[in-house]
C-alpha cells in the first residue's frame, strides 16, 4: 500500500516539475517530454539513494526536489531562445532542445555533486552546521508552504499568487472550486494519520470515488471533466508512442535514461545555447550545493522526530493494552525532539547520522559519508538526463507514519513509476488531479506542523522564532536562498542583541570589597579598607565583540565623570581610580572592534593618570591586541605606558594594592624613614622593637615574655634587592635555612612559583624538569594528559577523551610525581615589622616556601633552629611561649586565607548589573543607604 501511495507523490512531483518548464519563444509543447525527463531522476537515482541510505535513515523516499525548478525553467528559456534565433525549427527541434537542455542540467548536477564531494573533504559543508535553528525551521516551513502552492498549481494550472493578486473574482472562484476538495482531503489524511496511520491510504483514495460519483450523478463524461480541468488530458503527455511493433526503430535519445549521452555523441547539441546557459547552470550548482549541505542534517533531525514519534506510538499502544488512560498529557504525540535530546548539528564530518536505522541497526555513517553519497548520486542522475532528486523529508515522514518505513515500499514505488513511464503516463489521465494534490497538502501540513508550529512551542525567546515567519514570507518575495540569507542576517542581529543583554561583565568590585591574598601588616590593611576604592575591578566573560564592548568603555568612562558645577551633589563622590583591573581570564575571544575600544580605555586611563591592567590574557588574546597596537610600553610618552598584562587577577590586585600604598599612602617612604631612624639609633633595643611591633600588629603581649631570646639572636642586614636565603650568585645560604626571623625594619616581598601546589599542570612541562628534558629529546612541545585544544577557536567537536596518546602521556604525568609544573611567580606576602619569617621544628628548607626579597633596606633578628633546640633543654618555658606566639600567628594567617576564598566564589556566582552603575549614581546610592541607616 505504501508503494501505491508514494508513486502518486512521484507522479505529482514529475507533473509539477514539468509544469514549470516551457518554451516561451517557439511555443512548442514540451510538457510530455519534461514529465518523462523528470521521472528519470527517481527511476535512476532513487534506488541508489535507498541502497546507500536506508541503513541510516528510517524513511529515505527519494523523489524530485522542486528547489532548483526556477533554474531549470531559465535554462529551458535560454535554450529555446537560442534555437529560435538560430532557426532550428524542424523535426529535429525537440531532440536538439532536449539534448541541449539535458547537457545544461547534467552540468549543473555534476558540478553540484563535485562540490558536495569536495566539500566533505575540505569541510565546506560545515557551513550548514552554523545555521541557527529558527533559520532551518523557516527554510523548511517555507518548503511546506511551497508544497501547498504546488498542489494549487496541479489543481488549477495557475500560480496561487498570480490568482490572488492579479486574477479577477471569476478566476478566484474557479480555482477555489478546483482546490477546496484537495484541501479537505489532505487535511483529513493529516488528521486521520495522527489518530490511525493505517487509515490514511484509504482516505487518499476517497477523491477517486467522490469525483467519479459526482460525474455519474451530474452526467459529466470523462472528456468533459478533462476539458474542465479535473483530469489531465491524454494529449498533454503525447509523444511518439513506443509499441512492440516499432521498438526496433526506437532511437536511444532524450527523454530515455542516459539518452543525452548518445545524442551528444551524435552531435545533437547546440553548443552556443550551452555556453549562454552555462552561468545559470553554475549558479544553480553553487546554490543547490548549499541546499544539499543543509539537507542531510535536516533529514537527520526529521528521522529523530520520527523515531520519537514511533516510541510514543508504541508506548500509547502498550498503555492502551494495559488499560492505562492518560488525561491532560500534552507531551505525547507530537514526535518532536527537544533541545536537550537533539542540539543543532555540529561538525558534519564527525556527526553521526542517526542512532537507529529503519532496519533496526546501529548507524555507522557520519554526515560527511552521507553527503558523499549525495554527491555520487547527483552526478549519476545528471549523466542520466534527469533533474534534481533528493530524499523527501516531508513526504518521507508522512509515509513513515503510514507504516511504510522500510526499503520494500520505497523500491516498490519506483517500480510502479517505471511502469507509468513505460506506458506513456496514460494511466494518469484516468486519475483525478485531486488525488495528487491532496497528497501535497498532507505533506505541507506535516512540515508546517513540525517546523512552524512545534518550533514556536519549543522556542522560549519568541523574538528568535519571529525569524521563521519572516523567512516563509520572503521565500515567495525574494526567493528561497535569498530568504535564508536574510533570515540568517536577522538571526545574527537578534543573537547580538540577546548577547548584549546578557552582558560581558561577570563581576564588578573595588579594592574595598576584594583584597588580594597577599599578607600585609595591620596598618596597610586598615588603610586599604578605607581607600580600596582607588582600585576598580571588572571581570569580563565570554566573547567581547562590537555588540557588547561599548558597555565596558561606558563604564570605565563613568569612573572619571564629574558633575556639572551647577548641579554639585551634597554628598562626597567616590575617588577617581588610580588602578583599573580588567580580568579577562573568562574571555574566549575579542574582535577588532573590541580591540579599538580597549585602546580607547587605555588612552583614557593614561590621560587621567590611572594604571590599567588586563589580567589573565591568553597568548591568542595578546596576539589579537598586539595586531591593534595595544601592548605595554616602557616609554613614558606612550599612551600604553600605564598598561600592564599581569598573569591573573590575584597578581594584578597585589600590584594595584602595592601601587596605591606606594603612591597614596607612601608606605615605602615611611619604611625607609623608619629604617634610617633605626639604623641611626644607638640603643640595643632592636630585638625588643621587633617583638613590640608584633604586639601592636596582632594585639598580643609577647615582648616582655620573649625578650630573653635577644642573646640567642643574630642580626641579618639586607640591602634593597637582596634575597634572604640566597647570595648574589643564587647559592643557598645554609645557615639561614632554618629557624625564625623577626623583622625590625624594612619591607620584604615573598614570592613563590605558582606551580608548587597540589595541582599539576596538564599542558606543558616546566623548564628543567625531567619531563621537559624527555620531551625535548623526543621533539615534543608538551605533555597532554587531556585532549588538546590548541586555540580558543577550537571546539570539542572531533576531540576524543580516550586515545592511546592521552593514555601514554597520562602515564608519563603520573611518573613525573610533580615534576611537570607551569612556572609563574605569585606574591604571597609583603612583610614589615610585626611579622615573623620561618617556623618551629626542623623544616628541610625554609627557602622552598618562597623567595624573600628586600624591597627596602632591612634588618632581621635570626634565631636558628640549633639555638631553639638548646632552649628546649635549658629553658622549655620560653620555647612554649614562642610556640604559643607562632601558633597564634599561623591561625590568623589561615583565617585570612579562608576568608579570601570567598572572593573566587563571589566572582563565579555573581550576577553583575546589565548596565554598570556610574560614579555619581553609586555615590548617591551610598549616600541614600547611609542616610536611611
């Protein structure tokens, strides 16, 4: 039964394709020839498609694709004009026309096939993977409406738009009379198919009974019905009739399969017409190639919809058999895949076609393989003299729901079409047009429901869905391909707007709310608590482009805005920033427009004497910025002198705090003054002074209880730039490798290699490590224990989590035992009087805890581990007091470290305002809050 129903689809598409091709200059009839040339496509290409793809898709059902019909119509017109101008009007005219037209058709299809095959090799076909979902829905919704217009053309012989906008009332009534029956029957088939798919084929035969019954009742003969347009006239299909009596005289020429090959050899081609129609053929090849690249992903999606529909039907049957009745369940029965189950197609080369085929087998072909099959079949179809033939998404889905989802009914429909072909399509003249057009109506309703109505319910942002009806309207205004491009442009603008509303800002803060983890003394911390808003922090995310970069510039500009003199507020404004930190760790990429905007921000900060730091830049982002001339400069005359690229926000925040402490609080100048005073002092109270600073900084009372340790301490003097644990040549000073250091005066920075943690790097080996040396010997650039993404532009598509290479290199990483690290220095602390360096016990090497570098001249009092061990025996009480002091200091360090962990949590979970608040507005908010409180 499925073969009988689908052969009607074949015939109606052959008739619709033939109806679009005319010979406007010679007025020679060509309908019968074009019907046969159209039928060659499914007869030759159909079995190939079924054989190659039936193991991948549940419903292939190849038939004529009406998409390139306008191009074939233009080719026919060009050929007819050239033949008329050349005076070729004789008995050979039809053969020359058909051969020349067939050559142009073959060129376009062969070129399309070559582009598709080539596209699978160089990934040109991946362009379709970037089509937004609304664009695909709009495209196939437009195809659904186009199928309805074809049904109108079959019933009336007129274009629906010409009738509606240019035809008179008489013409509209005539066409409505012929077409309303098809609408009713097609809608009935669609409705019955949703309830009981087995009844749909019977409904499709209803027009035969209705039309012949009406003819009998009203006494209308078959010839009269043909003259009135209810049936096709036999003379419309008339060409030289082939019988067994004259089959020996039959010439192998168009419209016979591969007849153009013989006619070309016999010289039946008008080459001037071929050359003049060549641009149209090549244009069709390019456009049809895009169509073909879109088709397999859509076929895959349709197949998944059918698989979901089949599961729902089986579940409903099972529930019905078990007596389960569901009330108010709207989720079943639509057979539509949700976004979670089926995302937009990705890289076609590596995308599986569908999970289960029509034969119940697991699919093995990628979409690239499917497209390769498309290309081969198109080239063979072109050589055979046919027109475009592709698997039918709409009709195939309809047939699948009728229960004809296997290969047998698909092959059977082609056999029946061949019978019609061999009998000159005379049987078509006895079937009412309504039986063909109603099938097109059913197919049209299926596609409109799936791609238009269901997509509306599926889309949460309705502005995105508005692309769908726009494409449908533009399909009939400017053309199918043009509407897709315009819909793509519209989707892009909607995406930009949506992306802009989401904003590039992840987190906004100042130095008042976010501190670095660098350990500082109480005075510096208290000063930062009051003046931390000299540091502005902006954490960006995602991709920075022309649509959202301007908001960053506006926010940075608002940091420096001043109120008008006539509207001075009666509350203080936040200070002008001295350091701006823009963390770009979460930024995946930037475009040229964003680079220009960043350059404007840098120049603005330079003019306001403000430092700007772009933290967390990847090498790729640095390269993009460098192309726009945005890079740090050592020249004070350069606008980029105040630009810096710290490795992460922690480093940037540490440098910014150091900067404001130095320029605004003058801590280094004050410490230098204290150093001069202490050095000039003649009192031997240096150790007592260091203990007293501990009491002041940490609210303790240890100076008096530990003063007796002074006789066990030795003085260590450092010049600015000296290391505490290494000499000028970098050699470790062994006598300073253990014990405690009490700071009397000066500032010391503690820095450490960030790789000395429990987390091992996974992308490269550190210089000097055994792993790095092994890689260097083997000409490797790094160890990759996870799939490697070389650049931000790379995607997960194509990456494999389990490969031999990853397993081998993971084994190397496990054997490295921490030797493979990424080297990068981070600031741990800036120590001043009030801090103690070192630990009790017997640490293997204090120098491993970080590099201690003097910022200013320093003096420290060192109690070695040997002295402490002697005191344990001779004076355990004072050692206990020393232990209590160190325990208190370490506990406070741990509290500070734990409190700083909330910073990262706040950044990752915060929802920044869509439009950041400006300086004046923020001051007004603070004033209002303070006033109300």
